[in-house]
C-alpha cells in the first residue's frame, strides 16, 4: 500500500469505528498493522504472532503461502482475541479490501468481548504466549531440542482433548493449590470433612468421645473429559519440565476453544457488520463494484462443505427479519413486537454458541433457501442421502458439538490394576477416523508411559484399540 492509501485507510478506520459504535457494537481498543504476505502467513500458520516454534507450523506456512503465491487462496486478515484487539492486514490488499477487512474485524472484536463463550479467555494471551515460548526455548537449551520436540509432537496430538467448562478451566489451578498446601503440611479445607458442633453434642458424648475430623483421600477421577489435564497430573512418566510444557499447550487450547465453538456465529456476525458498515461509506462507483465482488466471494456457498460466512450471515439476517416483522401468530403467542430485530440479534450474540444457534434459528425455510443437504459415499459414488430439513439441521448441529472434535473421557487411570490408561470415546453415531486413531495412540503412550487403551464403536460393535509400546492391537468386545 502507498503512503496516501495508508493515510486514507487511517481516516476510514476512524469513520468505521464511529459507525460501529453508533450501531451498538462494543469492542476493545483496536490496533491495526499492515504486514507483508510472509509475515501475515507466518502469523496465520502459528495462530499467534508470539507462539513457540514447531515444525508443524512451518509445514502449515509452506502450504498456505504456496496457495497464496499460486492464487488459490488468500488470507485477508488475522485478528487476535485480546485487549487491546490486534488486527493484521495484508499489504497486498487493495485499499477497498483493507477497508472491508477493518469493518469485518470490528464485528469479530465485538463478538470476542461480549459472547459468553469467551468470558473466561485470557485477554493478555499475546504476552502469555511470548512468555511460554521463552520458557520452551530455555527447556530446549537445557534438555535438547529433540526431546522437547518429541514432547510437543505428543502434546499437540492430544491438545484438543480438554475440558473448556468453568470447572475444567479452574481444575489445574485447584490442583496446584492442593499440591502447595500439601507441601506446606497444611490441610486443604476442600479435603476435610469437618463436623459442625451441634446442640446435642453432650448427649452424643455419653457414648464416648466424638471422632476427630479426618482427611479424606481423593478418589481417582473417572469419566474425566480433560484427558490432557489427567495425564499432566497423574502420569508417572513425565518430568516436571514436561508437565510445564503440556500445561502451556493446554492453556493455549483453552484460549482457542471458544473460537471452535462459535465459528459459524462469529464469521456470520462479522460478515453482517462489514456489510452494514460498508454500505454507510461514501464509495465511488468502482469501489462499490469491487466491494460487491469481494463480498460475494466471501459468502459464496460450497457444494461440498459449509461456508460459515454464508450460513452465519443468512441466519443473522433471518433473525433480524423475523423479529422486525413478526407474524400475527408470533405476536400473540410469543409477545414479539415489530422492530425488535436488532435487539434480538445482540441478545443471541451474547448467549449462544454454534450448537444452540443452529438448533434454535436454522429454520425449515432457511435450509430450503440455502439448499442444504447431507451427502455421503455410497459404494463408489458420493450421493445426497438426506434432504429432510430437521435431519439436515441435526446433522449440522452434531458436527458442531464439542467444536467438531470427538469427545473422549478417561475412564480408568489404573486399568487392569497395572497403571494402564483406559479412554472411552463418547460415541454418538459418528465413528472415529481409525487411521488417525492408530497414529495417535503412540502419543498417548509416550505421555502416559504405560499401555493405553481406547474403546469406541466400529460398525455397530464395541472395539478396544490398545498400544503397548510396540504395535496397535484391535479387539472386539463381547456384548
């Protein structure tokens, strides 16, 4: 971008922020940076500008940058959920494209700040990741790059299996507090069973002295969704520095998790607002045509996958229309008043995630309008197998549960009374990728240090996959 274009972009950003505020958007202070393609794609591959080094990020960078160089794909921007909110723009974009991107980013930042799924995320994650990267670098110097890289390979392979709930996020802190109290020789209040004095103590004492409070042992947790935390706390094969690195990976995953849960909502919300804000700008004719082309490319539907920009925008606009122009039945049955569309949108933006968003607001009319369907491979051919709107909606909702990641639970950390790890897959109709499963089990073994077992369902039968350090074995369980 030229110097004049940067000055014009700066003026436009101030105007767009005023428009966004007038529309009711509430976002953190913004920091915009215009970057060359190499820098932006590096940030995109790493996920953050201050993250630790790992070969998989380089692999991702090479793929993304090659596609950009060949004109097959393009990253217009990268926005970070932080306070202040950082947005990185591509230097190769035109002035109009970067204006659109800035309007889009304002929608994202409003969503980050106000959606309930993001309320527990660290807003200083840029600095925290920089600190983590520094610690990992020092571990490389102390223990060798190869050992650290092997640990990162295993940790990244299972990093998605965390518990993002409030209880799960606080579990690691609670465990550290228990360990700290134990080292000081103190009894944690949560581990004590203290009998409060009562009015009949003198009568109970006739039968002998009242028992003293005793410290209860913590039972081994079963059906623990936070597989990552369970391994960090209970593995006998990990050294302290390894637990520290895995804790960093877990913290980073908890930061990224809300974005997995709200992909369709978030992108639809940002697209809705870049469309509204850009309409308010005084664009020249050629800029209006360029914007129309860019926007249509962003929301272009796909025949083989869901475009979150397209589906999300359609649902947001439908919510606005239905609450702005409720039918007579809706007014009488639900007490809706005309003109409440924008108010309803802000309410939904605050409390929903993709699962509830799709379940509650993806209607029959919308599914037919968007021409959504379920397809799968039948024999050697790919075929549309379902057009019923409820089944299509339910299939889409199912694909968004747990951010689209299979749900695994630790069922037993002392399986067969031999210190082996038993993990159960919460099967809900969708089978695991068996090839991926068999490649992941050795990483579980690397972190646990003992044989690892994973129970799931394949073709309607319970199957146990086991890895003992040498090979993966498969056995069918009896009914």
